[in-house]
C-alpha cells in the first residue's frame, strides 16, 4: 500500500478515536462479556420437570347438544364422573450444595407427584421435595448425587439499580437459555407478597425461567427469578427475583425443620401518607401506621395501640408499611425485638416478644355494623366538615368490640374528600379513642382551617386511618 494511503488511514483512525464517536466506542469496549459467567456457573443450573395427576369432573353428554331442551334434564340425572389426567410442567433451579440440594420456586413443584432434575450433562435424577414455602415462593429439593457443581452466593443488598445481571433458565422448555439486563429497582413490593422485597430487572424471563438463578457480574447468585409482569403471558420488560438472602434463610429452615417459622406481633397496619404524617406531627411520611391491635397479642401486651407509628425494628428502618411484615416475619418467635415508635408527637422505644405466625393466620376480625337511621332518630350533624353521624347503641358497640363509635350516615365536603363513606364507624380521632360525641365535636371545632386530623375508622371488618382536612 502506498505510504500516503497508510498515513491517511492512520489519520482517519486517530480522528475517529478522538472525535464524537469516541465515547460510544469506549462504551462498546466496556460492555460486559457474560460468557465467562456462563462457562463457570452454568453447569450448576438445572432443568426441573414435574408430573402431577389432575382429577376433574366430566360429563358423558356431548356438548354439541347443549342447546337441546332435554340436555339440561339428562345432565341433572346423569352425574359427572371423575377423570384423571397427567399434567406436566417445566421450570428451572440451581444446585446449592455438592451433595445434591437444589433451590427453585415453590410454584414450580406445587402439587407435583414426580419431580425430575436434569443436569447440563443430560443426567436425570428423581428429586425429593424437602419442603416449600408459599409465602416466599421458595422450595428446596434433594437429589441423590455427589460432587456436583454449585453456584456461588452473592449479597443482594450490595446490588445497585442500573447494575448488569444475568438470568439462566429454561424458558418455554428451551434448556440453558441465557438472558441479560439491568437491575430496574430494588425492594419492590407486590400485591399479596408481604415477605419478599423483590429485585426488579429487565432481563428477559418467561414461563420456564421460574426458579432459575439471577447472577451479578461477579458470577454470584443474587436472586431467584420468580415472576413477570405481563398482559400477554410472555415477557414485557419487567421481571422479579427473590433476593438470595431471603431464599437461603428459607432454605435453611426447610432443611433443618421442614417448615419456616416466622414471627408476628398482632397488629393491623396501613400506609402513611403525607396528610396523615402531618396530622400525627411526623416530619416525614415514613413508617407503618398501626390501625388495630389484636387483643391479648404480643403488641397489646407490649403497650402498642392504634395510632402508633412503627419507625424501626431492631434498628432496621421501616420506610413503608410493606417493610413491617418482612422485618417482623424474619424475627425469631419468643425473642424480644426493639421497636422505635412515634406516639404523641414524640419518639419512644418499646420491646415486644413475637409469637409464631401460623400457616393459616386469621386477620383481625371485627364485624362491621351498618346501622339504620331509624334506630337512633337523633342525628349528629357537623355541617362544617359535611358529616351526619349516629351514636351506636350498646349492642352495636359490642358487635364492633369498641367502647364508643359514631356511625357515618352521610358524608360530603371535607369528610367525603377524606374518604369517609356511608356505613363507616368513627372510633377515634388523632390517635385517641372516642368516648363521646362532645369530644369529637370539640376536636373538630378546635382545629384551625387547613389542619389535618387523623380519623380512626372501622370499615368492613378492618380498621384504617383517614386524614380529614378542615376547610
């Protein structure tokens, strides 16, 4: 090549490396190479297949005659028969010990009659279910094998939002599929999932990935891929993983005891918004607001009461109400925990001894009474906040288990904006239990325009606080 062309090519390359494209080229060089993680850790990822027997009632009458006038007659006098069929499902998992313990999701092996674990070298092993925990969706399996490859455990608490992560599993049965993404959020709370602070990622996870590991760039497992958010049934950019520290705590209890033991203190809580926080004199809307205390429970014995705000459990902050079940649940039943609470516009500390949360833990059950206007003709009207109230009689109070209550028969204006509705029963204001209508009137009249008062309300068997701002 002529020397002039060589020099021109060198100058062009230099201009590209130092020009506007330089940052993009540098970024391309910094993109992670996941191949080493797959080579080093992929052998410990397994495929899980299950077989289960499904029993269903079927009719021998042909459905094509469903419109016939005599179809319903014959259907009533022709009882359905039970039919059994085999149902297969697929999932993923990973080996956590050389002697054959495997971690996966509880829903992967739920109701399974047979469980088979397949290694990457195509060896199949029947698996024994050591135990599963539906509350965290974690299950522990055991296969009879030795000297198996295992994953390395990481720390989910060290994860940062925006950090690269890698998922390995069997989406739709495609074994050992590798996908990558970033951590989209941490400590994500999902409906009806009170014991898991999920890791949200955008790594592609689909049916069959459930139970597979989520790796960080060090090749350490930081989570178990568990759920996806989808309107189509497939991946839509949002997936959730169980933090590995939560999963391993459950697995250790399943291994040693066959079940998971959790603490409870016997309170019903709700989220604290800005208006409620202001009404209680709390600088920030952080913590869990207690709206009911189980009579005779640990919280009751420790002196907790409705209107208290739980700020910390054994020094760990309660940022939102969703944090409390997890923090209390991981406590050891019978061992005292320290609670920092907010009461009467000041912080104080108390000690409570949790008891064990049973598998079927009934919620605080209180009957909600929807009274009738004619039972007490003397309506208590508070026009300044838009309320029409009735005092409950002793029988109604006994049904609710309170000493005094005011039944809402009409709500408008400030009361409606606070969320009060017909049938609610007001049992407290500002963290204090109601003792009479005069007390309630005085609290409303003494409040200044713009002040927010926390109303304690019974509604459909539950207790909650509503922020009432005086116009």
